[in-house]
C-alpha cells in the first residue's frame, strides 16, 4: 500500500493521546509530513490493539511498547503486534540478548528498535555500551537513544556503526533537533511539541525545516 508518509522527513511523531478520533485526525493530517508515527500505551489502552491497523492506513506505525520480559512473553507480544500491521516495535535491551533475539525472530516484517539509553538518567546509563553490543548482535534494525543528551548520543553513535538511531527528547524534554542530528540521530521523535501545539501541522513544518537545514 502506498502511504503518504514523507520519506525524507527526519521526524517521527509520538502520538501520545488517548482519544481515538483525536489520534486518527492527527494521523490523517500529519502523515505526509513525518517519516513515521509512534504510538505508546495510552492510545492502545483506551482503544485496543486494532487501533494499530486503523492508524497504519495513514503512516508507518512504530509501537513503543518497551518490551522488557522473558523471551517467551516478548515473543507472544511481538507476534500479536505484527498481526495488526505495525511497521516497527520498540523493545528494551536491558533484559538481555535472549529476549532481544526472541523479539527480532518473531517480528516478521516489523523493524525492531531497542532502547540503549533513556532521555532521563536511569540505571541503564551504566551499561549502555553493553546494550548497544547486544542489540547489534541480536540484529535489531535500530536503536533508541536520547536526543536531549547529545554527549551520550554521540558516544552511542560512535560504537554503533551506521545502524539507524531514533531519538526522543526534543521540545518538551529540552533537547533540540540540530544537536541531536549532529550527535548522530537519524530520526527525531517528537510528541507534545506537536500534538499540544495550537497548529500541529505548522509545528511539524518548523521541525522539518530545521532538520533539513543541516
Ligand atoms: O517528550 P515528548 O512529548 O516529545 O514525547 C517523547 C516520546 O518518546 C514519548 O512517547 C516517550 O514515551 C518516548 N520516549 C522518551 O521520551 C524517552 C525515552 O528514553 C524513550 C522513549
């Protein structure tokens, strides 16, 4: 299916709303301005997993479920998400390579991204290099690393080769697009600064302009 998604955009829109109609409206209006749309638990908990198929009519959908369990449970969740047509899924990496491999194996066509560092300080800060190493060995498609911590992001890029890095933390969490891209991010994840804006389309256009200036 041909999606209107803008392949050269560096923006992944984080659609962190509960309401179905609001979510569908935003997806419809913004899909042609973004590389992909990321959903998290709020919209799934309110509307059920079928919302993934509905949203997939408008854009590539990345399910940010931050899987963090034993391999069998991660596999069961991943297979179920794949059935609803998601383009990508996000897993934690700290649960170890066995779980990551289970996610990659059961993802089918879906791209798997693993979290190697958070946008706020956390205990995984102490092991980010091991998380990158395991993620590369497990064969994930990409990594999630913080846009608002460019020094950390740069360290992650330096040990990750050319694997895709998607980076949250711009706008509401204080980061900016230019320093994140310069530190090595391929795509920038932005939520509140878009969906809370009185003009979401204008907000995305501004972010796209900024990202393509580089
Ligand atoms: O802060 P924002 O509203 O721009 O949204 C950021 C999104 O990225 C949100 O869905 C959040 O769950 C996700 N995310 C982080 O913010 C930080 C991480 O380390 C990983 C994911």
